[in-house]
């Protein structure tokens, strides 16, 4: 969901008028590593380098170096050269939006945890063990706008409280075992296992539930086609699809 101009303007106005927010001069992203996702560029083009206490919105010109730093820390943990499990919370595909000595807010262009692409994830990178996932960057901006509407030094706490009260975010736990924490599959929390079906004529079909919908896999191996679909009630939709396929003669494969 692309950010509307009205929401972006409201967010910038609300953030800029907060007495504990300090503005900074914004320097452009050089684009050498590729263009930023549209909404990342739009947000940081307005509030990059602004600070709220220890939290700073990313300076566009510094985004690539910060992204590389976070990726390096995550890679060191994945490879067993670090024991800081909270570094498993970072995904190299993400773009940092705001960061403090403790907290990271990041744009997820791929859709981890069974969510849709272009969601926002926040987490405690110093000692945390979970992610707070906003389904869209619009949901994240809306929560921050609500949090910063009142003066005080607890705007972020208010933003999280508002989002949770209005079902604007979900919490996803980091796996407990070290092996799982170091596995790339840690970002698939919230994604169900594939349910595979086969037809007597040899056709193959599979479905798996995601937090915001489901995935279909048609065919096998490298020739398989995977399609993502959104649904308001993923579980019910998956059950409906399984009934339809059963009526067509598909039988669930043994696992």
C-alpha cells in the first residue's frame, strides 16, 4: 500500500511539531547500490536525520552503510562467530528507517513472517527476542503519528500501544534454539507448512497458509509456479481450496 500524500504530510507535520524532536539537514542517497524503495525514499526524504531522543530517522546518504553494518552483525551470528542472538533479528533484505542504540525500525520489501511485501518491522537489536510487525508502512506511519500527537518522552510507547489496541501490528517470536536462530528459516515464522496434493494423472498442487493470506504451488521442482494471494481469513480460505481440490480428485500426499 503506497503512502498517501495526506498521511505523509500529517506524519511530517506531527513529528516536526513535537518539542522533543530535533530536525537535521537531509543529504541525498547516492543511488550507487540501487534506488531505494519508493516509500522509503519518500519518508526519509522528509524526516531523514531527524532525532527523537536516542532514535534517529535514517539519513538517506548513510542508509547503505548502516544497512551493511547490520547485515555484517547478522552474518557473524549466522556463521557462529558471534553469540549475540539479538543480531539474528536483522534480515539483509531490509532497509533501516530509524535506529537508536537499542531499537531498529526497518522496511521489509519481501514479506517475512507470512506477511505481505512492504511491511515494517521493529525490534530491540541489543537484547531482544521478537519482532513487532506492522502490515504496511502506512500502518507504521499511522501508529507513529498517533504516538507523537501528545507531548512527552513516551511517544514510541504510545505508538506501540495504539497499534496493538487497534490491531495495527503483531508480535513474532525469535525461535528459541540457537540452530533455528541462525537458520534463514527464522524469517518464515507465521508461514505454515506446505500441504501437498497429487492427482492420479500426475498433476501436483500445494498450498500453505501465511499470516495475511496463502501461497499456491502448482507443479514440481524447478518448473513449479508459486503464487501469493491475500485473504482476510487465511485458514478458512485454505480449507475451502483443499475441499475444491479434493472434489477434483486430488489426494493429500503422505508427509
